[in-house]
């Protein structure tokens, strides 16, 4: 085999070694991803268990009436929300 053939053979061997290393790296990364996905699923489950069922309780009618009255008087959403301990988005939806 000539020097060109030997060079190609050396190149092919280097490529094969690199491919073996890449496959091993990919397998290790895939295993790590599987572990992380399992951890994420567990965390999501724990968070869901802590969350109250059915979301938040609806606002009392008397509170809604007071908020709507303040909106009509021109109060700001954020100011009204802060005074009643609700989200400004809750007040914004009352308009």
C-alpha cells in the first residue's frame, strides 16, 4: 500500500475512533437527560400536590360590589387591588 493509501487508512481509523467516542458521549448524555426528565416529573408532581384543588375561591359578592364601586369612582386597578389584597388582574377583569 502506498503512502496515500496509508494516509487514508489512518484517517479512516481516526474517524472510527472519533465515532466510537461520540456514540459513548451521546449515550451518557441520553442517560443524563432521562434522569433529569424523571426529576422534573417528580417536581411537577410535588408542586401539583401542594396546589389547592379547584383554584382560588371566588370573591365574595360584597367584596365584588365594593371593588366595582371603587372602579366606577375612578380608582386605579393596582391601588384597589392592594387595598383589598387581590391581584390587579382580578380588578381589571371586573371592568
